C-alpha cells in the first residue's frame, strides 16, 4: 500500500543481484530457525535455492557464496536468540512481593475476570482479578502506571507459558491487596491522555458503537461484547479491530499535507516520530509493530533513494523483528498480519491483472482474495476454517472502515475535548463515525448470519477458485487474441 501524499513510497525496485525471492527465502529460514531451531537440511536447501537463483540472476559465484553465508549466519543468530529468549522466560525469583509494579498493558476484560500484565523487577507477571469490586478497581489502571501491591509470585505450567510467551510473561502474580496508583513516564502519560480523550469522544456514540469505534481507530477492543467479537470473527472482519498497516497509512496520509512541506530529512524524522507515537498509542501490538517497522523502512528507503518492492520491505521487517524479539514467532496475531500483508502485496497485483474484466471491482476483489490467501494457514491452524463470506464482507466493510480510521482519530480527539462544554459539537463531529460504525457492524452481523460454515464453506471456496481460474483464463485468451490481431 502506498502512503501518499507524503511519500510515493514504494515503486518496483531496480534489478538487483539479490532479488525479492532470495529475501523472502531468507525470511523463511530465519523464521524456521527461530521457531524450531537450526536445521542443517533446511539451511542447506535454502542455500542451494539461493545459489541457483543467485547464479541465474547475478552470474557470480562470489555473490552466491556471500548470500549463502548470510543465510546460515542469520539462521544461527535467530536460533541462538530464540533459545536465549526462552531461557529468559524462567522467572529469576518467585514468592512473596510487596512494592511498586508497573502496568505493562491496559486491563483485558473477560466474562468473569480481568487480566492485567505487570512488571516486577524487570519481569512480567499476569494477574487475574475476580469479583465486581476488584474488577472495577483495576479497570481504571492504564499502561505505564505504577501500582503499590502485595502478593505472591508463582510459576506457570508449560501449556500456559507457551500460550503467553509472546507477551514475555514469566509467571502469575496473585494479588492480596492493591492501593496507590501513580502516573508513569511522560510518554505513557501523554499516550494515556490521548486515549482518554478518544474514549470520551467514543462515549458520544450509542450502545456498543463506541467500543467498535475505539477498536477501528486505536485497536482498543476491551469493551466490545463477546457477541460483537464473535460476529466479526465469523464474518472475517476481525482484522479491522486489530490496528495494522492500514491505520498507519491513514495516519501518515492525514499528516501528508504537512509532511510534504518539509525538507526530505526533516520529513523522514517527523515521519518516524509520528509512526513511533502511533505505535505507542496503540500499545505495541504485534500487528502495529510490524506495520510501523515497514513504514519506517519505506520512509528510510525513500529519503536514501533506495526504494524497494513491498514484499522486500515486508521480508526485511519480519526478519529484523524476529531477530530482535524471537517470541513474536508464537504470536498468531503477528502471523495473521504478516500473512495478510504478504497476500495483498504479492498475490493481489498478480490476481488483479488476471481478473481485469471485472472492471472497477478487479483491484478490491484481488486485494481481498490476496489477503485471504495469505491468512489461510494460520486461520485453519487456529480456527479450523476460513469464512466464505469474508470476501463480500470485506468488499462492503473495508472502504467504510477505512474512512472511520482516517476521519475517526482527529474526530475522536475533537469530540472528546468538546463533549463536556459543547456536547452538540461532539454529536455533530461524531455523526459520520456513527453512520460508518453502524454500517460496518451491520455487515458483520449479516456475514455471521450468511456464513455457511463447515464443509459448505470449503465447497464454496472451491467454486470461487474455479470461477477465478476460469475468469483469468478467459481474460488471458482475450489478451492473446488481441495481440495476434495486432
């Protein structure tokens, strides 16, 4: 996805001895090394593949040798970093604790309890709060704040440790009492103030619309009822409430008129600052971290005059993130984000050319199908199926959700600032968001109702694939006839 008007960001790369396929191969081997440890057979296979492709493209044994050494070296580093990260999940100290803890993330509500991750002496522990009084108290905590507590640190069983490993949680903290709460660092206080203002603006919307609005704009899905979460998942729209590249693109697009007035290096610096601010505002979720790193790499390539293709930028971003934080390899949200992006930038354009006879629908259909192709494996692995209605649901919901994301951030801030003294201004400002949120939720509800599920969904996907192949073949035939006539 291009980010304009501040950047023309990504155009096809110049021919290079190490092409996109080699970079993707590097990312795959690093991911395998991080996830499973180094495998000599896999490393050799990838090195051979790089050698064949590299020899074809560069004709240089030296270039191939260097590429192979880089792959093996990064695979070894990834494996070592992964082992080290898992060793760090063993808590240094368990037992009683009384003192100040830092709240790592906003409280996460569940039907009968609220979960909060806190940091004690540099290690993360999850806490569970049950009972109405306890939940009301902790619901007011915010990321970055410090809380005076007393309780017991206990270890996790192997299954629970694996499930929360990507959050770097090393144990459970059973709270006996919690009292004083003090603000965190200046950056945390600023982020919390912005989110609180957006929350006040979202409260203007009726019912559960405010919760959905916050999910679309800043990925805050804490107050979304289970029914809403279920219908967005069944209809294939749950990605809309997980902030990602689309949100980053809209933030930069909104800032574009200001950014284009800056000199290149100032534009780069302000862009990185804006990306970092938004990533912090959305609580460093894996999907938004991936998107932020990609946007940063794109901006850096632009200012250096070394722009590359989207798939190359995605590959370098994933490789770098896995080397920095190998535990991301256990985050399903991270892989859904990576898969969808890969499908959009790799499959989408290829498919768009082959279904051009669809006219104006060719590109949105191709992008939607590309994203679905990219997330097939993680969706089937975790949920056992891929919603058939996700294609029409995304075609109907994504454009409107994109408007809410673009307009909603400044509108939410203005509405939150005026909700008290000038409530009618807040109502007027949030009216477009109200209509947009209602539309998106209605599409999700219809999708949930129409999704066949089970075997019928797979049959439907088979029919859709056959139809796409037939359209592509027919379109290719037309192009061939036209060429012959010329």
